C-alpha cells in the first residue's frame, strides 16, 4: 500500500498557554512507495516519532493530509486504519503467554471481521513461524530475552495482516550483536510479507543496512530522501553528510582559488566550476589514499587496527574535529618514516559546502582509478 504524506505539520501548544507552541513537524511531504521499507532517520527531537504517531492516528496533524493508497485517512480513527505498530519498549502484557499476547489484537475484531478460536490460532501459528518463535508460545515475557520479546511484538503487529507496519526505534533496547541479528530478521520478514513498512531510528547504520529508502530529518523538516547509498554518496547539505557515515565524515576549512582547492597550505584537488572563496570541505574516511608523494599532509597521531581495515588517525589544523580519520585496507598497511603522513584524495569522496548555508557546492569531479 502506498502512503502519501502531503504538507504535514504538527504544532504542540505551549505548556503555559502562551506563545506559539512547538513545531515538531513542518510542511512534510513524501510518498512511501507500496511494498517498501522506508527509514525515518534523524537526531533525537527531529520529529520522527511524531510523524509515526500521525500516520497511525495517535496524533492529529495541525495541517496537511495522510492518504493510504487513494483513501484520505487524516480524520480516520487509529483502530480503523489497518496499521500494525511495534514500540521501542515491546509493550507486551506480562501476565499473558506469548500466544495470548500475539492474538490479543484479534480479540477486538467485531462483526464480519470477528474470528473463531481456530482461526486465531491459525494466524498466530503462521506469524510465530514467520518470526521463528514457535517453541516459545507457552512462555511469559519475563522468560524471554530482549530479542525474543521484540519478535513477539512484531508477530503481534503482523497477526492483524496490517496494510502498513510502523516501527518506532524497535532495536534500541538490544545489545550490539542482537541488534544486528534482529535488524536482519526485520528485513527478511518485510520481504516475505511485502507489507509497506516505516521504520524510525536515529542509528544511521541501522537505517542504511535494511531500508529501501531513507528519509533524513532535522527540526521536523525533510532534508533529503533516496536510496541509502545514493544519499551517502551525494549528500544535499552538510547536515546530511555529517549525519551519515561511520566513522563520520572529516570536515575542514578550505579555500578555492582558480578552481584549485586548498586545505591549509596544501593544494589538494582541482574543482572545476567552483568560484573563488572560502568553502567547507567534507572528506569521507575512505576518501584518503596513503601516498608519500601525496599533496595533503597531516601530523600522524596513531594507527588503529580494526581487523578488516586500518584507521590512520592524524591531525590537521584546518579540521573542525580534534583528529582526522582515514580508512585503508589492512592488507595495505603503510610504513611511516616520519611523524607526518601524506595522502591523495579520491575526488568522488570529497564534498564542498557553502560556509553560511551548508548547501552542497557541485564541481566537476575527475574520474580516477585507485
């Protein structure tokens, strides 16, 4: 099912009754394609959960409309929207078994939708098999691990065969290894069911690894959307560039003169079509190529071996962070003869931004093979 969000705005009234209130979401317009997994991504307080609450009907928009397919559901009560919701804290009933937790939403169906006990069991068994918890049906939530409880919450959301599945930070309570395993399971389940899914998270690695489309938000506004790798490779502004990527993008003060980019005293890259002036330079950690004859120089701090990769940690006065992180493959471990390190830069991993607005400055990038 396609979801159309048109000009959504949510303003919460001020607590004291005075003032203009708090704008949590501002003029948000986006189309969630049918059968896709879309991640709403952004820092805490950017309006992600408020957006999810408006879609499921827990919050009413101040302005704008929400459509499921061709149906305007803006004023439709939440229980009639056909939405499944998975919360951050699982929200399982502690006194009920896994089976009873799963079928609980089915007990509220009335009229022609009402199911027999046999039909409920058939549905519960089907979703339990899908999330691989068949052997846990007789247990209580306290007897389950965090990952198992999350699977029960997903099964309970799916048992209604929802038109839309919403997930609000579903992995934040899990440890790192379990989080990785569970997000892979969520992606598998979404593909098998084909249900349109909106996944809220502040973890960019999580969003990029499982979603078809990411929507990057800040201060209630949509900053950029697209396929995860495309947004990573082609950020619209400095905020998006800094928010995506682990380790984070390295940011420097730079200057352009005669279509040549300089960082500090180093002339590092030709940037065709860019006018003279100060710029902000973003260089992805994988955008550095260790080369003793390279034009970009940094003071070597240390080497961090991370198994598959090696991180060269260095310092440069033009960098806004205390250190510069450069990632090279472990098989190409460089040998250093001094306390300085030199690099060539991969043009497709270098981004320029306006110092005042943070907007991206395009330039003609030379295709170089490494």
